[in-house]
């Protein structure tokens, strides 16, 4: 891996390089995606099935777009019982963690006759998109569906691409069934996002769309945002390790590659105060790549978006971490909990040498759908909050309003909104 001295110039160059991976920088595809979205919006199933045939080579129509109970039952026979057991354990960990995020309606009253409050309601329907391309991600199925279930969403519709024979990965179906998907549809790409956003004869319109996908899926989510809500426009995966001389270089190298294997645009960055650790991690990265299965993808990722940043001191290293705002951050230092208190920007923080990033991807319970491309500065992980909405509750008695009506009228008149003022005044003008 390249080892770079950390300073303002190298940090600026790195940030510019990482931002180029954002879906917002792929305008060349935007027109193509918009055309697909518009076609599905205007022509429903006809367009959806046409694009499925074109891109997935599958003959899907009204009779087979919905995954049947028989298909789900068969999927269970294709999944190793040991894996099914792990899926169920992970599901329970995810459920328990997200249960702690639940919010409840509240109301507050006082003796003057005022009641104020907030009503919390689950979204009625949510669409979950699950990729079906380079790899199979039953973990993403759990991470996207379980918070919606905990929030109380009534209808959770999942879409995922099928193969040319109209089949969906068994582990995807099993995970969706275990998590509690209402219905599963064989549809992928931008056309699936459009179908969820606008509805077709087969796929119901939803209120919000969540889930990862390729650049076409990301741009389609951006195109329908406003007509429906979305979780985020996610970019390629990324991991950052903040380490000092106490870190195990073999562990650090393995953790960097755990993200580099996602795709060629994934980013893996080590920030360290130890030149010795930097050299050793670079050596171990090369050793591991040669022995692992997705070596071509990892090599491209490391060569293009992999960095080892050598900092003069821990403060500079922490400042760089906060500026880069990585999706995943591992802290492997002498006092990792103390360092954690100084981290302002990260999607998920993993503390200590036995809390490697895949623990969060699969099993611990916190959500692995995280902000990317620096958006951890203002976005949060997917949570129960993403599947609820809040309504303000206001009640004033006549006596309570009478005590303040002149104040409200004064405020309204100052904005030259006389109808607002009149709406209050008519209740006390004696007519």
C-alpha cells in the first residue's frame, strides 16, 4: 500500500479522490436512469418486465414476479442448517439492538388548559431493495427489514433481481422470510426502484425505499426522492483504521482488506503514528491479497483508494479521521475508549483489536447501513427512526388561548398576515 505523510495537502488530495466515488459524480448515467424511471412510472408492468428481460435475461410477468411460498420453502432446503442458525442468531441481535431505539408518543399538560405532545407513527409501507449481482447479501436483508419490523411498519415489500431462470438466491429468500418481509418481488435495478416509488400493476407503491445497490440503483433513488422518501444515496464501502504502535499489523491488514474486497471502488485507509506499523501493514496486505479469493478486486481497490497516512501525533491522526468521516472506523490504540470520545464523525466505531468491522456487518446488532463519502458528518446509520414519522399535537382551551391571543395577533400582523391574526381575533371580538 502507498504510505503518505499526513499533512493538509495530502489530506485534501485524499478527500478529493474519495469524493470522486460518490454517485453524485456520475452524471453520465443520470439521463439513462431517468428514462427508465419515467418509463416505469408511465407504463407500469410493461416497462418493468421489458427491462427485466433486457438486463436480467429473465421472462418475468404478472404470473411469476411474486415469490411464492413454495419457492421460499424450497429455498430453506438449499441453505445449510448451520448458516440458517447463524442467520437467526444475527436476526435476534439486530432486533434486540433496534428495540432500544424505539420512540413513543408523549403528551404534556398544564393547569392553564394547554396540551402539547408528539404522536409517533410507523410508516405504512416500505420498499427494501436487495442487490443480486457480484455477491449475495443476506446480512443486508436483515439489516434493512428488522428496523422496519421493530418500528411497526405494516407492509414491507422487498425487490431483488432474479437470474435468467427466474430464481432468487436461496439465502436471500430465507433471510427475508426470517426477518418478516410481507412480499418479495423479482425485480432489480433502476426499474425496481421506480416500481416501488410509483407502483405498478404488480408492485405496490411505498412510502420509503431503503437498501443498497449499484450506481443505477443509487441514481434511481435520487430521481424518485421527494415522491417517496429514501434512506440515502450510498457510495462504495469504506473503512478507516486509527492505530498506534500497539496495534497488530496482521490484524490491521486483514481488516483493511475486509472492505477492499467489496468492489474496485471501495476505500481502505490506515491512519497511524507508527512508521514501523505502516511498513508492516503494507507487507501483510500484499501477503493476504495473494492468498484470498477476490484478489483482483482487492488489488484494484487498494491501488486506487487504499492509503496509509503517517501522522506526527495522535491529535493530527484524530483530526484526519474526523475530516474524512469514514463509514467504518476501527480504533486500535493504547487507550481506544479515550480516543473514541474525541471522534465526531464516523458511521460506526469499532473499539479494540477484537472488534473488527465484519462483526458489525454480520452479527453484533447495530445496523451496517451507514453513511458514506463523508456524509457521516451529518447522517446517521439506518435505524428505527427511519421508519417512523412524528405529528405534533396542540390543544388550547378557550381560557388558555384568551390569555395569549393578543400576542399571537401582534406576531401575525408584524408579518403582514392579517388573515392569520383574524383567525385568532374572531374568537374574542364579541361578535
